[in-house]
C-alpha cells in the first residue's frame, strides 16, 4: 500500500521540509497529520533571479511541503489544529509566488480551529512556573478543547448559528478564566464570529472530507506521503513529557490524523539530523553548553524557523534514536546537515547512558531519570573536508562515511539518504 510516513526522529527541525520536498517529485499527495503553525518546515527551491537561476528559501507552517511541486495535491488532515490567520498569510504568500492552490489544497472539515483565545491562553500560561517554552501558537489550548469536546471545527464555520452557540459557550468559559486568573481583558464574541466568517469565505473552496479523498486516492493506487511535524521526542505520549507538544508526531499519529487505516502504511522514514537540537525547555542529555554547542548553532544556522529562538545544540544521541526508531517503526533514515560537521576535529556520538553509575539501555521518559543521565560517548575523527559540493555518496570523505555507517550500524538501521546542504541538489541517495 502506498503511504509513506516521514517523521522527525529527534526534537523537531531535523530537515523534514527538505526531505518531503525531495520525495514530492515522485508522489501524488502530501498530507500533514498533526500539529499546527508551531511547525516551521523549510524548503529551498530554485527560482529565476536577475542574473540567472538562483534559490529561495520558504518556511511553511501549515501547508504541506509538497506544495512547490505543481502536480502534488496537499492535504491538511483532521489531526491538524488550524489557525486560519496563519493559513491565510501562507496562502497569500504562495499566491504571490504564482503557486496555484485551487484544486491542490484540501483542508479537512474535521480539523479543529485555533481561536484567538487559544493563542492568548498559550502565551499567558507560559508566564507561570513550569514553562514548556511553547511556540505561543495556541497549540496546547486548542488540543485541550478538542479533547474536552468543546472545540470548534472547520465544518462549524458553515453555520453561523452553530458557530455562534459554540463560541458563546467557549468564550463565556474563557472569559471567566482570563479575567479571574489572568486579569486579562474580555473577548468579544461578535468580533470573533465576524473574523471567522470572513475566513470561512476564503477557505471554503479548499474544505472537504479529506479522509474520503485519501480513501479514493488509495483505491486508485496514488502515492501518498504523510508529513509529520515536530519530532518523536516531542510526542505527547512518547516524548519527554511534559516538555512535549500536544499531538502525536510519531508514525501512529498519521492514521488518526488523516483518517487512513494502518494497513495502508507501506513504510516509515525517519529524518535524523547529524547532531541534536532542541528548542524550548526540557531534558536534552547530550546538550553542549559550551563553545562546541555555540559552533554547531552558528554553523548549522540553528535558530527556530517559526519563532527565531536559538536552538539548543548537542551531539547525536543513539539511545534516544534507538527508542525513536522503535516507537515509529522506522526502517530507513535520511541524515541531514552532515555538512555542518565538516570542520570539526572530533565528532562525538552518545552510545549509552549511565544513571547513578548504572548503565541503562532504554530511553527513559520520566523527567527525574532523564535529568540524571550521564551520556557515554564514542569519538570519531573529523573529515575536515567540505561536503556541500559532493554529489554522490561514494564521493564523501571516507571518515564521513565511517561516521554515518558506524552510527547506522549501532542503530541497526539503513541509511537511505544523506543531505549535505539545504538545496535540492545537495541530496545524496545511498545505493
Ligand atoms: P523541519 O522543521 O524538520 O522541516 O526543519 P527546519 O526547516 O525547521 O530546519 C532545518 C534547517 O536546516 C532549515 O533551515 C533547512 O533549510 C536546513 N537544512 C536542511 N537540510 C540541510 C542540510 O543538509 N545541510 C544544511 N546546512 N542545512 C540543511
Ligand atoms: P517542526 O515541525 C521544534 C516545541 C516548542 C516547545 C514544545 C511545545 O518545525 O519540527 P508547542 O508550541 O507545540 O505547544 O510547543 O514543542 N516545538 C518544536 N520544536 N520544531 C517544531 O516543529 C516544534 N513545534 C513545537 O519549542 O518546546
Ligand atoms: Mg522546523
């Protein structure tokens, strides 16, 4: 069956956008299954400049990363929490680039909407004690309403009365919380109804039953790519809870988030950055709070694509990756940003954890144990040669291949692709 799932194997920002864009050339549909505009997926595409061909970088937050391939249909699934304001901005930007959207973008009628109060609550909750370091995009509060069964869905925009009843109930509750707990100003129901009905007019042409659409596509043997946002270690069930996002970025989330059966999945590809990064708070066993970490951040341009925050950087962590491979069912990996390591004399890889001097084999997901971890490292000699101009895997420096092959073998997985730059041509397929 023709559904491939692309998942981030670490804490997000592995380079999923680039990999999805690469694979989109050969698929019919790309479908986002969870998260919202907290994601920032970068795609670098060739464009005509005044002096000939050049490239331009685009950051997608809600629209699937296949959008730059005109034959690809892009689905925003029911598992996504949709911020219409963010979506309109993104559609507007793509229209300006001359990217056609009509008939190509399909939005699930069952996707939940991010409302202005979700963003407000997200921001003010973060002023409390246990800061998660969220993106402030209203993600947690919108999923709270979804699971409280009080959420407002895209389909609710169709009927002013339903929208108004639901909004009044929600806003009544939210205003109470906002004024009692946060001394914040009250929200105006009529203003929000007006704003969201205006959105409805603009997105109506894209809204459909995407689960049914995907079912038909599966019957017609179309190739589908399910695009995960965030990463496995930010998964609400399997990540470093509570320092996680509020959805299921792991491969399991693709079925519920798109309304497709598990039997439709043919493979799961994990995107792995050649080192580790994390934005926001929470445990990070191999974090480097020193000049090596600084160097990784600077060389790798490790600043959030959505919020611009500096990303925390550290060495590759095979213990967490082994866990990620296990819970996602990853059979092959794409390694990104290898070029960032080009100039390092030595490169370390975490091969094991010790907690209170005792070796532990499995990734712990409770905070107390995570905070006690002492990583054990294996040190590789750097290749000290630029790789961004290399165009075939066999032409990579021997030490770069040794690095890749050793860690893949320690992980017990197959390397399918190595990326040595953000551009499309900087992509090496491993035969
Ligand atoms: P995503 O959220 O997983 O899609 O990743 P982001 O777009 O947030 O972050 C990845 C960043 O690395 C983006 O700026 C990409 O353009 C860039 N990138 C992707 N692959 C490579 C690579 O192989 N080398 C380098 N140097 N940059 C890359
Ligand atoms: P992509 O798809 C990296 C992080 C936030 C915070 C936590 C919860 O680009 O890889 P949220 O706003 O989701 O409630 O924040 O999750 N986070 C990400 N980190 N990449 C992302 O997306 C992220 N989306 C959320 O920084 O720690
Ligand atoms: Mg990102």
